[in-house]
């Protein structure tokens, strides 16, 4: 069976997907997120030639910042046979010297004038943040993205705690960066792991920063070997918390972007769990103005850009949208607080002609619902409409997708 991305890739030419964001002309909304794929100039060159609109180079810092990588750094959260449903990494920032990153920006700027080249930075002291901005702006970066959310802790400050977990530190540091950025926009990359994401987003907006990148990987413990009790990834009998990325974190990112977009006016650059053009549309529909990808590319390579572009192009044709920006915020009016949700009578309905009699729905409803599915000798279950409240569990567990909710 063809995947959604494959089938959409095969239909018709790609339309114009260009638009402007933060004063930068983008060919399309698809950007490489800071990570291994953007830590090498030849990899970025190849990605640009294949059609990626831009790249956020892997985070760099000042010369004095030690980068002591530990290997292996990756682990997988597989689910139901799907590899890398979530990916964990204990990577740090780029091991390259800032001189090299600066020269990468300069070279890419010359070779690819139409691409968005963003430099990602991370530091401790004010003078370090500011010197990084000045150097990378001078080298020709289009955007400075500040990592306030590295899950391996913040350089020099409070190890294990992310900068974006402090509202006051976020505002202060973003002000330093903004002070030093003379012409180019600044985006602050935040973590979803805070009590109130709106407080953090408001602090970023108050600082004068131009955008928020939402959101970084989620700090997680990837799993434990139940015989040795060593967590993943194992490094000589020890391990540490990882940054979880990939499809597993998409729902958290959607909520984070939506909350930010509902409360602040500066643009959001989406990242965190997108793995198809459809995911990108979902991110944009809750407020993202572009979408960054990392795990998808690490798994399937740069060529996924073809599927992303053609899928989005077909979708925009179907929907009658003329610019990717037409999608931005479209889902937000449909978000409400629980009290304001409509109260309607809904009931499950089983399409008997497609039911295979596996009784998964019966068991789920008996032990996790309302005991509203009755067994029959034929093994084709029947909904007890008196007991069914329309909770929505049985359609989710039916392997044949033959249960629907009536009255929804
Ligand atoms: C191995 C690895 C290294 C990463 N390094 C960085 C980094 O240096 N700076 C940064 O801001 N984000 C870094 N990230 C986070 C990604 O930029 C991205 O925000 C995150 O992976 C979520 O997106 P995804 O689900 O599309 O992968 C890294 C992610 C991975 C998987």
C-alpha cells in the first residue's frame, strides 16, 4: 500500500509555495531544524539543492564552551512495530568551533542567496550571547535562533535546568540577544516542559524578540533494560535523560503552538514531531508560520522534501488556498475551553457488513467503557443504545475501522 506522502507526490506539478516570513523570502514552509543534518556544510548544500527552503544550523557557542559528546547518543521508542515512533538523543551542541560555523554561514550565504540560513546559538554570559549574534549576523545569517531549551541542560548555569524554564531568565537573555542583533530577526527556541507556556511566550514577546521556535525535544527517559536495569541509551552501565523527538511528541507541540498563538502576536516557527505535509498543515493551522523537521530527515533522508512540497501543493489546490500563510491559524477558532463544548447525544454504530467479529470493541467497552457492546453468537457485536454514552473508545480500537459515532 502506498503511503499518503507517496501518493500525493505522484500527482501533478508543485505550485508556487513561496511567501515572506520575518522579512525573509521562503521558497516553501519546510526548514531543516538544528541537528545532525545541519552540522555539515555538504549536507546542507545537498538539502538546499533538493528543495529545502532553509536550514537552522546546529547550535554553536563560544570557544570556551566544552562540548564533550558521549556515544551512543541515540535510542528509539518503538511502538507497535513502528521504528523511531519517538527518538531519544543525548546530543549536545555542535562540536565545531565557532570559526567554522561562521565560515559555513558565509559560504552558504554566497552559494544559496535564496535560501534561509539561520544560525542557532547558546551561551551563558551576556557578552558571549552578544558576540555570537554579532559574528553570525556579520557572516550573513538571515535569522538567529537561540536555544533556551537544550534537554541536556544549560551551559554554565544550572545543569539539568533549561533556560526557558525560567520566565525571568528567558526575558533577560532574550533582551541581550535582541540588543546585539542589529538587522536580523531573533527567534527564541523554547521547551514545552513548563507549568505555563503562555508566561514564557509573553516574556519572549516583552523582550522584543521577533519570533518563538516551538518547541524543542521533550526531556524523557527512553526505557530501561529490565534485566540489567540500565536505561537507554546504555553507556557502560549508565545513562541519562534524552531529548525525545519525532511523532511521539507531535500532540504536545500542537498544543504548545496553539497556546502561544492564542496569546502572543509574534510569529511561531513550528518544530517537534512533524513527519508529513499533513503534520505541517496541522502545525500551521494552529499558528506556526513555517515547519522545521529533524527526526524525519534523520530517518528517511533529505528526499522527503519532494513529498512535503507536492503534498502541500495538492492540499492547497484542493482547499483553494493561494499561499501557505492562508493555513495559519485556521484551527484556532475551533479550540474552546471544556465548559464551552457543545453537549450532544452521540452513539456508536457498527457497520456489520465490515465487522470481522474480533470482539476487541466488546472487551474495550466492557473493561474500559460503559459495558455498552453486547456479544452475540455470530460474534458480530451489537451496541446497547441505552448504555452507550458515545465516549468514542470503540471506534479507536476497531482494527477494521467499522465503528462510527452517530450524531457527532
Ligand atoms: C540528534 C539531535 C540533535 C539536535 N540538536 C539540536 C541543536 O543542536 N540545537 C537545537 O536547537 N535543537 C536540536 N535538536 C532538536 C531539533 O532541532 C528539533 O527541534 C527536534 O528534534 C524536534 O523536531 P523533530 O521531531 O522534527 O525531530 C536536535 C535533535 C536531534 C534529534
